[in-house]
């Protein structure tokens, strides 16, 4: 196939164990490429030439050091592979492979599917044979990081590797959906609290403005009027909330203005000097302040 992707060049850096592992991995990728491209049906010398062509500069230097007997040939793919195996010392150490398998636990951030894939790769050279799936299942149960998932696996009757994988993936999906629901609820709760605070602040602002208006404006809080208020005499009065609106005038005995601005003042009216107690008793305002103190003779 023209779309088959060849493996990358062989990397022979690192320790002997790393080089041996790199060669084993490269050969597997090369074997897949041979089959995908259809070259595995070609003659062995063609396959050998393709290996030398794709293995890279460092791999070619190793290839150039090989020597052959009369029965061996550089044009035989099987012979070339054997030479590379001997060079990298890729003799299988079953005990070490099994040690790596039985000590492999799930890593942080690793999904159950990724963990199972890693276990399957580690089991390939362990020679488990018919016990392979059962041992992968057992290692999955023992090595899974979630105690909740492990408990579910241990309580599942007739647990197989396939069923164990399904349980793990279902639990991961459920946990992710639960996390999304919690985030959505927390976001909605936060938004509701902000709206409530905003409404409360707006309410306090309206109440505060109403009380200030009912008590009358203080000098310096607003621009002065063109002419003093006819009811309280203040140049800063807010007509809508004039403090004299419900006040009884002590000069003319009428409601709606202060004595100091009474039009009958000095025309036989009463003295507009009153006590704070009398004013408070007859006023609807809940706060008193003295604007002007005056006496009439």
C-alpha cells in the first residue's frame, strides 16, 4: 500500500537495556509496515534491503559491522534480524518481564483503558499463555488507584477482563459527569448569590436616598437652587422631600412651612422660636437638625 507509514529511524542512545528495548519496538513497527505495504510478499532480499534503508544512519553502521558465514547472507531478512538480536542482546528475561508486570500500578492521570493497554504490552513476553487474560484482570483489580472501583470489581460475580474494563470505564464516566454537574451547580449558586447581593445593595441605596430626601439636603451635597425653598428656606432643598412639608408653622398655625419663611411673620403672628421637644412632637421626620435659629420680638 502506498499509504503505509514506515517506522522512524532506530534510536540506539542510552543504556544497553534501552537500546535493546528500542530495537524490539522498532522491529515490531517494521513488521507491521511490511504487512501493510505488502512487501512481506516480496523476496527476502527485498525485505532485507528495505530494513537497511529505513533503520537509519546509526542502525546502518551497526549493520555494516556484521560478518556472515557461508550459510548466512546479508540479503536474507531472517538472518539480518538475528544479527541485530544478537547485537542488542535481546534474549528474553521472563523473570524480569513478569516482575515489571506484577509491579505495574495505575499512574496518576492514567485512564483505566490506558492502564489495561500497558498491562497487555507488559504481558506479551511473560509467557502466561492461557492465564494471560486472567492475570491482566487480577493486576487491574490490584493496581487500580480508585478504592471505589476496586470494591465494585471485587463484588462483581463472574468477573472477566472485558467486564472489568467496562466497570472501570463506567465509573470514570460517572465520576466525570458528577464533576460537571457539581461545577454547573456551583456556578449557578454563585450567580444567584451575586444577583441577591446586587438587589440588596440596590434596595439599600433606594431606601437610603429616600431617607436623605425626607430629611432634606445638607449644604454641599447638591447644587444650590436658583432661589431658596419657599417652605423651608434652604437653597439646597429637594422640593420632593422638603423637610417642612408636614411641619406645623408656629406663627400662623398652618402646616407646610417653617416659621422663618412664614409670610405672616411680623404681622401680628406668634414668635417663631420653639423648643426642640415641641418640634419633635409635631414633626413626622425621624431626624432633627437646626438650619436657622431666629427670634421674633
